[in-house]
C-alpha cells in the first residue's frame, strides 16, 4: 500500500556555497570478516553485491550557480542573496562567492548527484556568461566497465525561462509588437532599428535605439542579437560590447543583407524558474547490449553503448551524494559540489525501457538496491 500526502513537498537542501555531502559508507554496511583492508575477499550485499543491469532514478531541484552578472542587470537591481541563486562573482578581494568559485569555474562546473568510483551522475553547466544568463544544465554519466571509464553526455536540458507578457503603457514595450509567438508571449525584445542598410559579410551595425532605451544599459559584451525573417528570429551573432555602432565579436560576420529600418532584437530577461521545480532523472543500464539510456522528465534523451565488454559492478567503496569526496578541504569545484535539493533517490536491479512516473519513485521492493526519501516532516 502507498501513503498519500497533501501539502508542501519537502527535501534535503544543499544551499548555495555549501560544503556538504551524504556518505553511504561501505565499511559501515559490509562486514570485513578477514579484518583487513582488502575488499576483494568481502561478502558484499545490496548495491555493492550487485552486478549487471540496473536503473538509477532521482527527483531533485538544482540551484542557479551562475548568478546575475553586473552587465546583465539592464536597469534592474541586483539579485537578492538567497539559498537558490549564487551571488555575482565579483572580485577576489571583496566577494566571498568569488573565493568559493570564480565565474570561469562556474560556467563549466559539474554537480555530483551520485558518485561511486564505477558509476557517477552529474549536472554540468553549459553556459558561456553570467550576464542575463542563469546556469543551464546537461546530464553527464561516467561509467566504468572492465577498468575503462566512458562518459555519456546529453544536450542542455534544464534551462531558464525567458518568455514574458507584454506590459501595456511601458514606453519600451511599445516597440515590441513584433517579438511575439503564436501564443502571444514575448520571445524577443525589439530594442533598436538599423539606421542604414547592412550588406552581407559585414560585422558593424549602425542602429537607433527605441524609445527611452540607452545602449549602455541595453547591450553587453557577448550578448546575442537577432533579426526577424518572416516568423523566424535569426541569430546575427554575439556583440563585442555596448558601443555604437554595434560590432560582432572576433572574426564573426553576418552573411545576409538586412534592410534599413529592420528591428534589432535581444533576448528578454532570463529567470531560473527551475530552482522552484522538481526534475526527474533516470539512468538505465542494460547488461545484455551494454546500452545506457538516460531519461529526463520521462523522455528518453540519450541512448548510447559502452564500448568496453564486461560485467558492471559497483565499486566496493563509499557512495556519495552531492560531492565526489569526503575530504572537506577539497574545493567545491574539484569536489563537484552539488547545490540544490534532493527529494528522492533509488537504485534497483534491472533495466527500464520507459519511465512511467516522474513526481515520485516506485522501485519494486524485491529489486531495490537503494531507496532514499528526503520528504519527512521537520525535525
């Protein structure tokens, strides 16, 4: 029988800038009969005694490890500090968050959901800037068979929201009649118009700002600009900065003509709404064809084969949640520190071809190798 609960869904929280993990300790669970450090003569059970096919599932809520870069404010106030969003990187002399993890490391950081020496699951940031750009995440799985590690990575799956409604009476929005999709949601903001025609192969764009907009409060280095072609919005490239005329970064050129008076669009403010939502992940390994399937919110997002033949076994060592090491002196970056929440997590024998539930986990009792639920009432 299952219990049915109403009310707030709880979790265990790994706050922004934490140094934390959960350790499923091997030595605490497996008796060392020979009283030595050699685990090969142990008699393991549970996940350490399992070999072959298995399915890992987790329900989690990731936090935004980018924060809001100062150039992306565009007239807005800085993001208030909270447990869900990393403060701006700032400078090493004044910013605690910089000393915890500077921007360059944030943009490629991997957060460990589950770690065993032979099987680990991560969320990896895929962004290039923190200016109007919350973290976006792909799923990365590292699996060792026959002594050979192989990495499996999906495309970007967890993204911020940037759709917004049109605000009547706002002087800037009066120029945004053309940035809507079929549902009436503003997908792109019209911020300027070309003051003269653009010829294909160039990289400089003379523009006139719309309404009360100011170029220095609208544009920033690395920002994408767009033009519209029919019902499609076409990315022109990333700009070098806010100075006028706008120029593309590096050796970029745009290889199409643009008429004088054409609208120049930018992306609206991006909001990391994912920090308030639950996400479901499943990794299913099939020993018979050596295939790993990765599911996100019940959809199959990657199916790939491990190239090394052999029998998979979990390493006879600690299993960690939220970090790859128990050594607290290792930096968050090098320890793949997770920041977010866990609601449930399970490991069970056997493979799954589809995922039926994403709001709660229902591992079969006889096949369960590990089940953790972090939704008890407050202590």
